[in-house]
C-alpha cells in the first residue's frame, strides 16, 4: 500500500531540507578524502567534517573586543540564507513546496545577501586580514554574480521559466543539444568554483593568511559561529553541485506526485551524481595551481562572457 | 686583494688562517667601506668582538675560482666605529646587531634602531658591557610610507602555518605592495654567548644547531675554521665523507623547497611527490650516518662515523631512484601552465642588488651572481671534482626554483664522483690545542649559500669568540626589494623561493 501513497509537497520539502543539511558535510569530507588519496596521503576520515562541526559547536565562541552586534548575528544570517537557498533546488524530487514561491533569481539573491553580510563581518573586527578577505570577495562577487544572472537567463530562455522544478521537468522532457546550454554549463562550473572558494580562485586548504579569500573573512570566528559558517559553506558547495545536477543532468529526479519508490530511486541517483561531482572537483583541484589574485577577473570574465554569448545566441537563433 | 692587504698595514696579533687578518685604523676602515660601496669587494661578514669590530671582505676580481678573502679589524677603545652601512647598505643589520650584542656604536649609521634585541632579554649588550633592562620590550618604529589609499598589514610573528617566527609589515596600495619591512630576532638563542667559553666539542654541537636544515654545512664551517686555527690536516677520507653529507643535505633541502614553493602556489601535487623524495634521502642518511639530518656527524678533526659498503650501496640505489623520479617531476613543474603563471615574473631580484648584497646560493645565482664557494674558494674535495655552477639571469621565483633543480642534478653527479673516488683510510685525527691563542676562518657552501665561520681559540683550546654568519643575512634584505610592486598575495610564494633561515639569522 505504501507504494500507492502519494508523497505530498510538504514532506518532500522537509526531507529535502534535512537532506542538504545532513549530507553537505559528507560531500566536503569526500572532496578532502579524494584529494588526499590523489596526493598519496591517507586523508582524514569521510566523517571528519561532522566531528569538526560538533567540536566547534561545543567550544566557547571567542569574539573580538572590537566586534559589533553585526559580527555575532552574521553567522546565523549566512547559515539561514544559504540553507533556504539550498532548499529551493530540487535534489531528488521536483515537487517542492517552496518552489512555487521562489525561483532561481531568489536563490541568487539569497546567496548574494549571505555574501554581503559575510563581507561586512570580515571588515567589522577591523583586522587587516578580514579587510583583505572582504575586498577580494567583493572583487570576485562583482564578476561572479552578473555571470550567474546571465546563466540563469540562458537557462530561462531555453526552458521558458526561472522556476527550477519546471526547468528540470522541461530538461527531462528533452530540449536537444544546445550550444547555449553548453556555454551556460561551462560558465556555471567556473562560477561555482569561484563562489565556493575553490581552486584556482581560492585554496580551501591553505595556511597562508596572505593568500586567503574566504578563510580570511572568517579568520576571527570561533566556536559555534565558526561551526555555522563552515556548515554554510558545505551547504553552498552542495547547493552548486545540486544546481548543476538539477539543470544539466536531471535524470532520476522524481516528478511531483510520484510514488515512494521513485523518490527513493531519485535519492540514490542524486547521491551518485553528487559523489561524481565531488570526485571531479577533487581531481580538478589537484591538477592546477592557484591563480594570481588579479587573474581571477579574467577567469570570471570568461564565465560572464559565456553567459552573455549563451543568451545572445538564443535570441539570434530565435529571430532568424 | 694584495693591494688591499697592504693598505691594511697592521700586524696581526694572533695566527690567523687560512686567509689574512689585519688591524686597520679608522681611515682605512672607512676607505674599505667606500671600496665596498664601489663594488670592488663583497661584504662577507661584519661582526663584533670585545672592543673591536671585524669585517670580512671577498675579492672576486681575479675571476672565477680565484676568490680571496681577508679580514679587517678595527679596535674601538671608545666603543665607536665608523659606520660601514652609511656607505654600503648591506652592512645595516649587521651593524645594528653589533650595537645590540656588544654595545659598539656605528658612528653615522643611518638606522640606529635595535635589530635582534627586542628589549626582552633583561640584559643589554650581552656580549659587551652588560646593562640591566626591564625585559618588557620596547616599541619598534617601523618605517613609514605615506600616501592616499595606503594601508598597513602586519603579518606574524605567529603564522597560520608551521613555520618559524618573523614579523612582516606590509604597506600596500590595494593589493600592491608599496613597502615591506621585516622584523626578525624572534628566534634569538644567544648562540654567540653560549659559544664563548665553550669547549671545542660543545661549540661544534652548538654550531650544528644554529640552523637545523643546514646542520652539515654549519658543522663543516665550524670544523674547518677550528682546523685552520689549529693547523690540523684531516685525512682525505674525512673531506670526502663531509662532502657526501653536504651534498645529501643539499639534495634533501632543494627537493623539499621545490615542492614547498609549488605548494605555496596551491599546487600540492608537486609537494606530495617531492616530500616522498626528500624523505627517501633523509632515511638513507639515517641508515648511513645514524641521523636523518646528519647532525653532529661532522666534527673538528674529521667525521664521527664512517661509511660502510652497505651504506655506499644504499646511496647508489637512492641516486638511481632520484634520477628516475626527479625528471618527470620537473616536467610536471615546467608543463603546468597554471603554476608557471605564478612563478614566472614574480618577485624579481635585480642583478645589481644581488651583486651589491653579495647574495649567496640560489638567490644570487638566479639573479646572475655566479658565486659558489665550492668553486670560487674551493676547499677539498671540491677542488678535485667536476661540477657546474648553474646560473640564471631572470631573478624571479621561477629562476630560483630552476637553480635548485639544476643544483640537484649537479649534486647527483657529485655524489657519484664522491662514491667512486672515495679514498680509504682514517676518518679523523686527534685535535689538540695550540700553545697560544689562534684564529681561524672558513667559508662553506650550504644549500642556502656561503656560511662564514670565524673562530678564536685560547691556548687551552676553549672558544673565546666564535661568529657564524648565515647566508640569510644577505638574502633577507633583498627580499624586501624583490617583493616591491608585487601583490600581497604573492608574498608567500616569493618568500618560499628565497627560503631564508630565521634561526640562522637570529643566532
């Protein structure tokens, strides 16, 4: 009988929110593990990020004397915004409850707000590293966000909607091989690397304070604040992987109103997709060096240009 | 050089070997400083003594492999001496150190701030006329750079990574470095105070601990200075074993550095591979000589441990392993565009500065200063071995790494020759002590560059004064110049390509 039970939008939404929350540290752990293995190291256990979060949550949060109220609330804002954004992306099923009230533009806006507040917090304490991190982050953001908007436009033009559940359904139905979509995928990968402070834009494993971007902004955080920010960045990484999976490889997604076993298959396929994405990321990061800070605009400029071209191409092909 | 020595028309008070030492007056001292500024000599060292200052000058005017060294000493009964730094900037920090340790004042010095002494020793001028201080530390006046939009970034002395402590004060315009000022001295251990009054054996152990990664080179420098002072000839086999250890040390450090520099450009792949190679060298060293870094294996009078047949075989197979593993790594280094993009053109050190400061090692040789003690002031067994001194002109991070790569290849060749031609016989001779006070000096090529050791032994064989000058003394200052105009985020990479010693510099 359970097969016959139709899963409603509400329960899907809740399970999806919990899934991204609980699953995201595992992805971070996987990337670290694969990177370590590629470097012939044993690497930390897959579950290490969970242990780190628990350890941080138990610790006392030390706050700088010069910190304002903003510094204390930013971790919560960043975490909440990122979590909500992640909850809006169909991971294993398309019939999300929130989907109908929020589309891709909202996701970008939520991530943008999170970044804005994090940059403010970086400058709030007044240390030089926080300032450096914030200014570099702002430089990256000014290029990454427009690029992301252009990518969204390209996708929206192809699918006729900015609504991710709809986009996924249309992609599933088949839109054929499109040059514009290829460009959008390439651009989205670049933006995802930059947004998640991954190589070649930022090195998540660095100990060199002068080269940090994301790490420099959160350098002053400790305890539960740091745990929230770490969890937020793990969710963000999962968010981008889910976004790419949802739009470009939507196979396996359970449509709205499907029976339970379809949803279970959808979840298994999703985990497989994310696992592959994590491995690819680790391999890519191992094979390249980090860029000079001032090369980053060129790199992101390429993403912006690809986004533009993708949109433009659609218009041109349509008017012909 | 002969003319210089004639100009220094003072009689030496003690026997000083192998290069001459002369007592000079203040005028000659100043004239020598002027000649340094003109570039006739290179400053090889400047250090204090009880009531005197000494200056080691290197003369390369006779060309390659014809280098000569001489020491000029100026007695300063009034506690003052004419500043060399006034004319020749490389002497700056050395003079500030003399003022810190001995209380001798360089007259006319443009910079009278303390250097090694941060006001936390509770004693002023520990090697001169001591004074009591509060030990609470004194504020330090960093140099200023003013202008619109400039901001300061202080880094260290405690860093996020596991490295030695040093403070770097950047003044930056956005990301561009306008000025970098270093502040060192955090690892001051009082080596020179500990040396005074130490037995030869204890002093040799101290010398081997000044900079752990160069322990063999330091030990050789100290041993050679002691042997020169005492007029001891050590067995040929001891010379060859020393060189073998020194080349193993050089390979381990260079290979490690190449990987570490790539790691600072976030290219961890190189680091992982080179770390394996370095570890192999260290383990083989441990197997052959009983210590991974070969610490205390070079002693005055020879070496402390002989190489057996199995050890030689082990090193041979290690060399084969490196010959097989190293070239693909270099190919990886050279063919990774994203890495080359970071190293090429970053942190350029000019030809002129490298010559002015007499930068030793890969820092000098990457900027066109072809100086290698093993060739230019050759000591056994290098005088009978064939090797090249790699030279690059670009002066950037890439060139400094390439010098290391080429030097590893040269060291591999040297080790082959050393194993092939290793003479048999004793590995050490007994050392006594002279009936009178004796002095010795040595210049030895460590992996960073030339290490100077100057030593005075009293008639009972106790060290009266020993000064060891790390190559970093002439490399740290030019790092400040090399980083200018680069971006802040490139500093770690540039710094790693210099890889100066904190411990060796801070003494």
